[in-house]
């Protein structure tokens, strides 16, 4: 049902104007208007991105849904080369930042770290990957990315901070539907976290410096538990149970596994079977008696 409603919701957001969560706009700067560029075959230039309206920015980002990430080479903080395909075994969360940013990127990363901590507690640290990738390629070296990690206090074992050269960054940002361009403050850019499925396809875009916890964890939970991580039927059933039983508690703003949901469902099914059996028996008795 949610998949059917998503295009309608996106359309309503576009009609509503600038997308924001709380007081945070999707873009870290302001934009003008550019009609007709979104959907063009060529990737827009920085100058064209700068003239994007908020509606066009959202449309460009949403157009990346279903797109496969491939052919992108990255560098870890320790200098080791990795390919984006190396992260395809599990769901992937990608956040684009630049290290010379003094407010938006550190604040966004710290908030994202809180959400990731809750996701790790609910689903397991080994169930998904997280990447922070520096898009200011001349500046965001592996050393700077490591400093940024320490600055933001990220310690999760499933989180890598990566760099790339200009060619790979251009390909990655195009595949992600991510927009950035130079400004007097450094860069204006889309405040976006992308959820990528284990097959490497962009599954969901999350916008804003902050957002309700379920906005991120629900689609991530769907990817972690909604698909079997192994061909075993037992693994598949276990993941389906965990998907159904991992619930959000608004009082604590955390997720937890509520086995009572599963037990209640099983009890309900057993009662229904028992009740149906009794009805069938009574029906058969009434037929015999009428003869």
C-alpha cells in the first residue's frame, strides 16, 4: 500500500513547495528556477543546478529511485581502495558531506549517528552498512575524512568514511540524484541520505538535517528483514518474524523486538483454526442428523 501511495505523496510534496523537516530545508542554501532541465539526458552543470527550484531539486533526487550504483571507486580513511559494489551484500545508507562545512554537515552527521545507533540496537550492527562520502574531492582526502569522523564522534563499526576523485564523484552523485554546487559558504547541497538495497539500487531518499526516527528506520528495516540474507527458508522466516515484531516506541524514540506481537498473531491463528474445526464438525453432525 505504501508503495502505491508514494508517487501521490511525492506529488503533494512537490505541490506544497520547499520540502523541510522542522525548520530544516532540503537544500542547505537557496535556489532559483530552471524549467525543463530535470529529466534531460545530460547531467546538469553546477550553474544549472544553482538555478533549480525546490520542486526541481526534489524531482531530480526522486528520479534516482531504482537506479543501480555501479562503477564507482572510493578510498577508505586507511588508504585502501574499495568499490561501491563491495557493499552490496547488505543494505547501505549513504550520506554525502564536505569536511570544511562548519555547521550543516557535522550537525547532520551527528543526528544521523543517533539514528544509526538506534538501528544498530534494533537490527544488529552487522545487518547494514553506512557510508559518509566527501564530495569536495580536492579537500576531502582520506586524512580529512578521518578527522571529520573523529570530530563528529562516530564510532559505529559498520560506518566507513570515504573519499573519491572527481570522475568517480561525478558518477556517484549522478547515480544518487545528489545536487551540490559552489557558493560563498563553500557549497550549497541537497541534505540527503540515501538507502540502497543489497542489490545496489537506490531504495529511499531521506531529507533534512533531522527527521523522525521511523522515517529512516522503517525503510531500512524493510531492507534488513524484508529480504532473506541467505537462501535458507529458516533464515527467510526468521527475517519475516523480526520484520513484523520490530516496532517503534514513540515514548522512548527507540525500536525494540516485541515478541508478543508474533505470539498474539499465532494465538489468533490457532484460535481461528480451532473455532473453524468446531464449526465444521457441528455442520457435519447437523447434516447427518437431518438424514
